[in-house]
C-alpha cells in the first residue's frame, strides 16, 4: 500500500522558505516510506515568499527594483505582476516583508518606533507605473510598527505636527501627529482596487493591539511599547478625523496587520481581507488535503499565537474537516502549543535534536528538519505495527 502524504508547511523565518521546508520534510518522509505519494503544497501567509508564490501560481512575473528599506536605506526588492496576458486586470502583489520585513532590520537596529513602511508605498507606485489597476498587499513578517504612515507618505500624503512640520519616519513620531493632508496623494489610487491580505486577529489598538502583542518581538522595551501604543491611538484618531474610513481603525479585524499597515491602507479605501481566502484560492487546498492519508505541516514556532491565524492552524482545521490526521513539526514549542489540538492537530514535535545556538540551527536547518521528520515517521511506523499486532 502506498501512502499519500500532503506536506503543507509555512517557511521558517530567516532560515528556509516554505518550498525549502516542504522539500526537507519530503526527504525525511522518503527515508522511511520510499514509495510514498507525496504532494508538496508550500504555503505563504502574506509574509516572506508571497509575491514569488503567487507569481508562480498565477503565471505572472517578479519585477526587481530598489526601494527604501525599514531603516531608511535602499534595499533590493521586488513585487509580482499578474494578468499581463489580458486574462484580467493587471494585478500587482506587493509583499511588504520584501521591503519592510524584520529580516531587513539589522539586529542592532530593531526599534519598531523608528522603522518605516515607506518602501511599501514606493512599491505600490512602481506597480501603478507598470499599469497595475489592482494591488494586493501581503502582510506578514514585518519589522515595522508605524501604522502604514510611511507608506502613505510615499504615496503623497503629508503628516504634520502642530507647527506644520513633516513628521520623521517611524511609529513613535505619530505621538506628535496633528494632521494628515492627502491633497498630494497619487491620483491613480482613486482608480485602483487596493486589497490587503492580512491576519484578521491583528488589531491596531487596545490591550491586544500590535504595539503590545508584537512590539517586544520587534525589539521594543516595555517603555517603548507604551509610547508606540499611544502613538498608534493618535494615528487612528487623526486618520478617522481627516480621512473618514468605512471601518473602525482601532479595532476592526486586520487593522493591526504588519504593525498597523492594514489601518493605514484601510484609511485610503483598501479592503482588508482574511489572508487565506485570498492566498489559497488557486491551490485547490481542501481537495488535496481530503485525498491524503496524512498531512504534515510546519512552522518556526508553535505556541499560543499559532491558533490565531497561522498556517498550521489553517491547514489543521481544513484537514480535520476532511477527517485526515495532522502532524506538526516546529522549530520551537512554546507556551500554549497544546491549544492546537482543539483545532485538529493530532500530534506535534520540535525538530532540534539537542540544544544549539540559533546560528547553528539556521545553518543546519534543512538537515535538522529532514532528520526530525524521519524520527517522527519511524515512531509513527512503530505505533502502526503495534496496533496491527494487537489486532
């Protein structure tokens, strides 16, 4: 009997892309089940690799360019263009992580109060220059918390203090915000459909706002988190007054995506969409999961955040609905990891065989992941043989 195994992981941040993770897991599977029928479905969540994945899935192309990175220096980046064959409106996929991601912020400069999304706005303008009339912004893996202020500035908005002076980059500066002037906004935006693929669990403000939930992960101290939280409250209030949006910028689902980029773009009329509804519609994922005997998914860290819209949670819930068992491999297992059992995960395991430094784990990540997969499947194989023997 040949087992059909679906491998549907996310990438491991700053280490392996989703495609590389899938290949490493497949290598481990083949060591145990050489004749397995393996279906690789590397998944993206709007973060790193999104533009390339959608270009491949949709017959598009990547457009290389240079834009302003999160610390204000130029970075080599890209966006994707789809539909240039006339099959529909020309659509650009702007992956914010490719120009403002955490991986682009040097370790010694990780201050979410100072980093900027200016490059995101520059990529949107570059896409408009090439004829895009629909722009999909993928949110995830951000190194910023400026509420999308930088992106708006790059698109022509002026953010000024009470003296009429332009605000400097970064979310912390928004504490001094007095006015948002959109008279210089790129006029092409009025004729452009702007979509944001985001995690609906992320909101801009409040106890569960992005400053408090993600600020520490991006390098903010407790005091800086409070400053940033107040700044984003100010940002929401001024945007609501000067660009009356259709949603509550403080608490609507997705407004906190990528450090509040969702809120900034929503103020320009963007629609905030649950990311998996947008990103998985070309993959026929449900049907492929339903045909499997086993689903293996993976992510860098399995913890209480996983159930809040991460890829393993999405995969598990869909596979569970089809009655297919799910196993998760994780770089680390943190507090709250057990919560994934309630959404369809049958078992999970950390991949590290022994304590090691982060650089060591990153350098050997592909082999470590393949070995971990082999160990897990050999245990599963033993359990299956015991069950057969008992029967």
